[in-house]
């Protein structure tokens, strides 16, 4: 005999969510949302602030959580098949034993979320909690779409994501030990330091994935497509670190002296990753780094006016608050980069002239553009997939 979950209507759920939001905001009449073994199929929870809420054992099939605040929320052993978590914040959420088969998690923040196996006590169909049975449930997300999601530091040990879509995901430090990722698509995923020991990646696509610090020898990789993956800097690139740093310092001196000392830095075709942590705060206007590898570098607040970065790989790079007026970024890869507050407007040249920032045919898939200034930028053929649509309207 199957345990029957009590159905909770949308109206009653709305009242409970409002009370929870009062609690989160510190207002009178607040009460934590704590639901267990309830039937909430198809319910609308879009945009609600449900941080720390509990849904253990609930059926939420087809529920809509788009844009909801769900940090530290508990979805222990929940049925979340076909649920929509697009743009939701699920940092540190408890998803142990949850079923996310066919769910949509586009751009969701799942950093440090827990997807491991869960053991749940199921009440007896007629005797209720007086007699329970314990059931182990493996986390499942077969066929789910995580495209553009952030899974940094998440624990997917033993998780099953057969044929799931992880394209352009941030997966730095993600635990994938023993996970079933057979035929999954991880193209363009940034997986620095991910643990794939014992993971099944047979038939998976990792085209263009960033695999720095990932020991692929410990995973099953039969028929795995790893075309164009980015691995650790070569020994030759590491040996050039001192020379590259000297060029960077010369470029900074040129900027600070008004062109009296040094010269604009030239890094065409170079791997600049050996300079990680050494470029932050430097002024490098007019720098030339065409086709350079700059994956994951921290250039927050950098002065890059008029820089030539055509065809450069800047995936996962932090450019928050950077001055990129007049920069040439045609064909560059900026997927999952942080451009919040960056200035990509035209660079004034005097006498009423200005140099427009060139983003033509660049890829900014799932880039963070909050507060970025894109007015006047050239964007013919630019791929803005997964970015804020309102920002695209401003560009147009």
C-alpha cells in the first residue's frame, strides 16, 4: 500500500510562503515554511523568497521555482521531475536523494549544493509515523538541463545525470565521484579541480571544456569527445612567466607615465594563465593579446581601454568593473565571464571622435552583465545566450 501525500492548494501555499517571507524579512507574523510529504505538484513558487524553507519528501513534480531564492532550502528526497528552477538561487541547498529527472535549471546557482544519496523514513500507509520503513534514494537528474548553471563546489557523489545538459556550466571544484554522466553534454563547462574519480563519462561530450587540475584517468571515458579541451599550462608556458610579467609591468608603467616609460604590453598568442594573481590592479590600455589564453584570470577593475583581445579565450574570467572602452573583442570567448559593472561603451578620442567597443561574433554565453555599460558597442553576430534580456534591449 502506497503512502498518500496530502494535497496543499495554491492559495494555502501562498499564505504559508508569505508568512515565511515575513520571517526572512524580520517582520511580525513570520513563520518558517516547513512542509513534509505534501503533494505540491504544479504549484507556482516563482520569485518567492524561500531561503531555509523545507520540503522534505514532498512531491513537486512540474512545480515552478523560476527566479526563487532557495539558498539552504531542503528538498531532501523530493520528487522534482520536470520542475523549473531557471535563475533560482539554490546555494547550499539540500537535494540529497531528490529526483530532478527532466527538470530545467538554466542559469541556476547551485554552488555547494548537496546531491548525494539520501535515506528517508516513509510513513506506513495506514499507521502513519507509528510504523515507518527506510528507503535509500540516489539523486537523479537524467535528461535534466543545467545549461549555464553554477555548480561550483557542489557534491554530486554517486549522482545520476544520464544524457543531462551541463553546457557552459561553472563546475569548479565540483565532486563527481561515482557519478553517472553517460552521454551527458559538458561542452564548454569550466571544471577546474573537479573530482571525477570513478565517474562514468562514456559517450559524454566535453568539447571545449576547461579541465585544469582534473584527473581524467580516474574516470570512464570510452567514446568521450574531449575535442578542444583546455588543460594545465605547458612547461614552456610556465617557463615564460617571468618574461610575460615583465611585459605586463612595462605596459603598466607606460600607462602610468603617460607614454614616457615602458610600452604597451604585447601578448599575442600567449598563455597568460601562469600570471594568475599577478595582473589584478595593473593598467594595461592598448594591450594586444590576440588569440591569448586568459581562462579564469582575475582582471577585476583592470584598465583595458583600446585593448586588442580578438579571438582571445576569456572564459570564466573576472572583469568586474573593468574599463574596456574601445576594446576589440571580435570572436573572443567570454562565456561564464564576470562583466558586472564593466564599461564597454565607446572610448573618446578627442575632437568629437570615439572608438566603439567591438564585440562582433564574440561569445558571451551565460556571462554576468549586471550593471555593465554596453551602449554603443558593436554586437553583430554576438552570442548573448543565457544573459539578461533587458541588457540586450539596451544594446539594441
